[in-house]
C-alpha cells in the first residue's frame, strides 16, 4: 500500500491513476491530521461518518475540463476520508459531459454553461420522474494567456480581444494594442490565436463576454463551438495552455489554474473601470458575487454580468455546474453523488477552491446548493 502525504493529510491508498484526463483514487483509511492552509483539514470521526453515509463503490463522472484541477483536489481529499469509495472524474469537455449524463453512463456531469431546454428534455429519459438540474459548484476567471518574447505585461480590452480572436488584428504591434500599452515595445510579430477544438463551456462563456462587452466587434453566434474564422485549435484547456506556452506570438483562453501551474503570463482587462483588472480568484469573485439565480424549482442556473465595470471585478468568468438528477438518480450511485457533491459544496470544500486558482460560489447561492444536494432522490 502507498502512503500519500499532502499538506499534513495522510491517507493510505490503493493507488492513484491519471489516464485520459481521469483521476482515480481509492482510499482505504485515514487519520485526523489537518493542513496548515485548510486545503485538507479534516472533520471529526463522527462528522466523517455522517459525510460518508451512503457512499460506496465507484462513482463515474465526466465533463468540464475547467474544473479538472478542483476535481482532482476534491476527489483526493474526499477519498482520504470516505474509505472504500472511488471517484472517477474524466476531464473532457462540457458538451461531452452532458452527452454522457443524458446517456446514463455517469452519476453527474460538469458543465461550464447551464443545460439548454433540449438537454433538459433529454435528461428526463435517465432521471426517472425527474430531470437534470444545474448546481453551481466552481467559479473562476477565464484567463487570457499569451506568450510574447520580451513582453511580460499586457493590457487588452473587449473590442481588441474580439478582433484578435477573429483574426482581424493580425500583428502584435497593431495600433489598437499599442494604444492600450503605452511604453511597451511590441514586436512586429504575427499573432497566433488558439481556441478549443471541441464543444466547450469555456468557449461559450468567452463568447458571452465578447458579445456583451464588444457587440460591434464580435458578431458571431453563441454556443459551445468556436464560431470565428482562422486561428488554431487544440483539445481541452490543457491543450490550449500547452500551445500558448510553447508558441511565441500566441494567445489563448483557459482557466486561471492552467496559467498558474504552467507559469503563463495573463492579460489584464481594461473594462472601463479605474484600472485594468487582473485574472485572479479575488477579482473573479467580485464579478460572480453579482450573479443572479435564473433557474426555476431546484435548478440553480445563474446569470452572470459579463459587462461589469465595477472596480476590481474581472469580467471574463465562468461558473461550472454539476449536472445531476433532482429525482430518479440510480440507486447504486445516489448515496455517493449526494455525499461527494455535499462535500464539494461544503464550507471546507469551497475553501479549497482558492488554493487551486478558482473562486468559491457566493455564500448565499452555495447555501441553496447544499440544500438541493441534500434533497436529491
């Protein structure tokens, strides 16, 4: 057996395996040590038992690559507490996750945009007597990462970003970019924009931002598929980040955790506020705090303000939803779905998001998520 150590947390484990974006860990015991940063602090034995009640066997889930790093952390710490339970989250894309959920092959799915009406209708085939609902679980900024030799700080605004990603601005020393970056020596180098190759909620959220903040420059249809001409495609947030890291003159979009882990420079956004805003967990939280619940019944889909001009509010944000059946969950996975999602929505689970480069869901909304998760059937 292998002994895992992470910020003071110790757990004996059967093993860890990462294949094709999936994290698989199976715990077989734990102790009650706590980490200094709270990322793996553990409750009492009695609380452990309550949190793990009904959880058993393997729980398969898939979808959003935006939340992969959060899911990796959550799964490891959860399984260190809940002995004998295996969480298998396959990081692919929001679109693939919803397809898998509506095919009944996963217990829940991750999506960076809420279910559309047609997807809700499809979910009724697998949610006996119920339907798929949106549970906001992970917030965070969509970072605009760039790689430009000799330039480590860059400011852009929505219209300029729209023209870069639609390839109407083609070189880094374009007057529109130079105007936003006085004193910066910009090279006469071709811009190489990268976008997601598959249906992606990250793409959809970036499109919503550009539509809201630069309607005259971004006139493409919304949705999970990349709509603009030109540019190069890469698979998943990890694939886009890898290309940006390797290619001089490149720019792309992905969650902040990918930029942080690979040391990729990120763009500051000129929103019209008193100063350009950085992609950070705190600045994303300021934008997400203004979100409104627009779902009905147990559905907690949110409406985000992509055109915010609040000082310190980073506007290019997304919320990843866990998609689950409100009723009609499979009996063999219901207990584990409720236990694991209850953990991710807990105060402790949400605290871990900041350490991983994400933003917690606002407390008022998260309280409703916890209540809804507890009532899944």
